[in-house]
């Protein structure tokens, strides 16, 4: 009887695994686009919607069609204290709250409403507009609310600096470069247009003396003072030409979908800058940019919002990998469609791109993050896509695209042995000393997670630590492992993500045994009592919070999968994590997750990828099903021996 019960328990356990995976697979297959791709909403904080409203007001465009939806979205994300935050359950953020409050006033929301009263009180409590970040001050300066004298200078003449001279455009990360370039036009022109509402309540009495002051110290602060004195002269020789040359630089980088870089910040500032340079709203560049924004809009019961970017290429790569783990091979129609679409998205060898400034004469073989941002191929995406193609594609179909991708990726290695996301050797930290630099991530240095994905790609191709690229990457990861065993995660929150990425590379490379042991021990130590794992975005501000936070499906899946890859998938920690996932799977086969587990700019901007909550739990559960499929036979043998 004892033997029969154990066999039944084992079979029931197997069926439970299969049911959870099958329901998750069905949910995912239902959401594949006919062309083959997947993408989920990329949720951010409300500044994306608020700034879209302000952009429309600056350009004189009608917002009546989005008014009600935008109000509903902004209010949905307000907390009980009147504030808005950078991420779900994060602390009150002054700048986010100011922008949301002003957008609501522009949209005509009742200023006497309790939501507005609470927001005003919160803004005053946190010090008012004088203590906001520089980007919020720029938005207010565009409407004469904040004095331009208090905005750090950004001379358009930066466009003439060669890459060898500090503060040239290519010293900045691609996302910062695309933002700062048009801002040199905006800040040097100092436009003022009507906001249409009074927002004097943004100022806290006693802070007036701060408004015309640019914070900072050192020689760059003095340089800013000198630049402001120059700008007060009756004429600035050559400045008009510098602005025109910056405008041309900007126009050359517009993407096919009308965006700049496929992300919101350079998009909105490019439209403003070109408007200031005399481009009419009917100009093809402006019309394409404004119309392209429709694709990034998202609306449901919680309101209308503008996405900071979209993630179809990234989402589809992980979907291919998840489905392969669930048993869907290259012959499956969904995989065929996805692989075919992915191959069509590979960027042409001769395509232009800023990465070429530091990587001359190399044919492009990479992929970008989105549908159309081909000017900025992404090393992280490319490495994961190669793994996806090797796993989900037919060898003869993917061989040549993979070879191109690998050659490009290896050429993008930085001199310290690691890889950044978009550029090679983009690590000149001097830019952080600019008075303008109060909003982080101005550079794109090599990081642990991107480097790990490249090494995982090389492992999938059969390379090992004898390969010089693998060896240099391993040395980078050895240097960057934290004393307690984890790795920093630049593009996912945070140490749980980084540690999963690195373990995913070290194990198939058959090296780093000691590093893996320390990493898995750390994961087991930070597991929550409910069996899951979580980590708040606050770990970017205070590393003592590494691995600390409420359990989430995506972070639990990363930790479980890391343990599975390390050979600990049948252990207690992994099994409790998997049980956490099974218990929280919704009836339709997916999971709920309000927490932000993706990273835009550490400390400043975070993302909630709505497919993360599904793709990574599916990967962990599918891996467990594969590990557990042989369990009944093993258990039966053990019982028979009794």
C-alpha cells in the first residue's frame, strides 16, 4: 500500500507540473501576433503621460481625445498621501508628483478635488519646484514657470567636439546622447510658451533665492557661469549655425516609426527642438514624429498612457526560449513564425549607427530592442536572440544570421573585458560632474548582466574559457561578484536578476564552481518565508537591500531557474519557489505582478514589463517539469528496494 501511494503521489505531482506549464503555454500562444512576435505593455511611472500632455500643450496640439483617459491613468497611480512614485510601492517622488499635478491642471481636472489638495500638500512638504530634478525644471521653464537662468547650460557647440575630447556627444550613452543633443537647442533658445494655468503653488515660500542658482561646485560649475555670461551677450557668433547642425544631427537619427531611439525622452525633446528651429508641424519629420506616437499609446480600464518604449524583440526572444523549454521545437508553427519574424528584424550589415564611432569597419549583425530603432542595435538583445535562435530555430536557417550576430557582438567588447548594452568603451565618468547631471545613467559601461548574456551565447556555440573573449568576460565577472555572492543587475531588478544571468553563463561554460556556490548560497539565504524571492528597486540606492523585497513571480522565477541551472532544481529552496509560482498562477494561466522588476536608469527610472510575470515563471516551471518527468521511475525503484 505504501508503495502504491508513493507512486500515486509522484504521478499527481507530475500532472500538477504539466497542468501549470500547459496553461501558461496556452496563454502565451493565444497572444502571439500573426506576424510572429509577442510584446506586452511596458509600464513606467506617470511622467510619460504627463510629459506627453505638456508636449502637446507646447506644440499647440489638441489633447481632448486623450483627456479623460489620461486623467484616469494619472489618478489611478496616485497614492493616499497625494504623491506619485517612480515605481510601485516606492517612496514619494517630488518631480513625478509635480509633473502629474501640472498635467492634471492642464487637462482641466478640478483643482478643488481632494486628489489635488493632497498633491499640493505633498509638493510643499518636499520643498516645492526648487528641489525638483533638472528635467522637471526644464519642462516648467518651457512655460515660464521656472527661470531659464536656473537651468544648467548645454551649448549646441558640443556637436563640433570630436570623440577624443571630453563632453562630446559620444561620451554619453545612446539614450542620453539622443536627449542631450536636442536639449542643446532648447536650453540655448530658452523658449517660453503659455501653459494656460497658474501653478504658483509649486513654489515653497523661502526658496525663491534657489530658483536662479545652478547647483554644483568645481570648475564645471564655473564654466556654467561663464557660459551664461556669454549667452547674455547681444550676439553669440556661430551659435545659429551650431543649432542648425545639431538639428541636422537629430533629423538624421529619426527612426522609421517616427521616434528617436524608440524611447520617449529623445523623442519629445527632438520634436520641441525642431519646432524651435522652424520645422512646421506639417513638415514630414515633425508629422512622422507626432503620428508615430500613436503606436506607443496604451489604454484600458485604468486609463490612457504613453509607453516610454516598446519591447517586441526582447519579449519575442524570451518567448521562443520559454516555449522551447516547454517542449515546442523548431517545427512548431508558433516557433516557426517567431523565428521567421526575428530573422527579418536583424539589422542590415551596412546600416548606420552611432556605435560605429568607436567600432569602425564592422558589419552590423545585431538586433534592436523594438520594431524600428535600427540606429541603436543592442548587444544584450542580440546575445539573447542568438540563444533563442539556436534553441528554437532550424540550424540551416539560423546559421548565417547567428554568425553575423556573433561577429558584431565580439567586436563590441569593451577594453575592460566586458560588454555594455549599446556602445563600446562608453565609460567616461567625467560627464557626471556636469551641473546638468542630476539624472543618472549618462553612460553605458560594461555590466554584469549584459556580459553574462554574451558569455551564455558563446557557451551555446561551444566555446569555453580557452576562448579569449570568454576568458576576458570571466575575469570581468570574477572582479564584479559581490562579497556576499551576488552580481549587480543593470537592466533587471537587481541582484536576483544579475545573479541569475551570471549563473546562466557560468554553468554551461563549465567553470566558476566557487563563484556559483557562493551565488546559490546567497540566493538560498535571501529566499522569503513564503517560498518566493523579491527585491525592491531601492537596492539600487542601498545595496544592503540586495535580495530584499516582497516576493514576485518574475524574481522568484529568476532565482528558481538559477538554482535549476546550477543543479539544485530538486532542492528544497527551488521546490518551495516553484510551489509559490504554482499557487499564484491565475485561472487563465498567467500571473499578476504590480512590482517593477525591469530597470531603465538605476535610481531614477524603472519598468514593469508585463510579459516578465509570465515568461520567466513559464521557463522555471517548464524546466522543473523536465527535471521531474523521470522522478516517478526513480522513486519507484527506491520504494521497490525497500
